[in-house]
């Protein structure tokens, strides 16, 4: 389920970039990306809560939140650099879609054993 949600997010971001000239289609892509990331987020945290308990859970959640906060800084900065270099936000959206797809692959690999 989480792989489908992450794939939906990546496709939504890519669709938003591909159809950047069409506001309705681009907005549909962003909506699809938002639905996918919110669905994947819940499954991600539920899997972590199932795997880790006690002190390990606290440390794991804090580490993940710290890395996520760094991502909140790096992503807009990276998007700005790409936009300045190319003059368009489209390539930046493709980079974000690719990074979401890569995170989906990593999540599938890391949680492979917890699916049993």
C-alpha cells in the first residue's frame, strides 16, 4: 500500500510539471501528489510504531523528524537553484518527483521485513 501511495505522489509531481501550461491538469497532479504523500505518511509512521518501542521509538522518531526538517530547508533551496539555472520550475518539479520515487524505493527496502 505504501508503495502505491508513494508512486501516486511521484506521478502527481511529474504530472504537475508535465502539464505546467494547463492549470487544471497541473492542479490535479498536485492534488494527486498531496493525497499520495498524506496516505504514505500515515502508513510510514504506523510501520515505525509497530517496529520500534520504548526508547528506540523516541530516538527513531526524533531522528526522522530532524532529517525531515532539513529536507524542508534543502528542497526549496534546491528548487530555487534549479529555477535560477534553467529559468523554469519544471525541471525542479521533476527532481522532486524523482526524489519522492527514490524515497519510495528506500522505504520499500527498509520495511520489507516488517510486512510479514
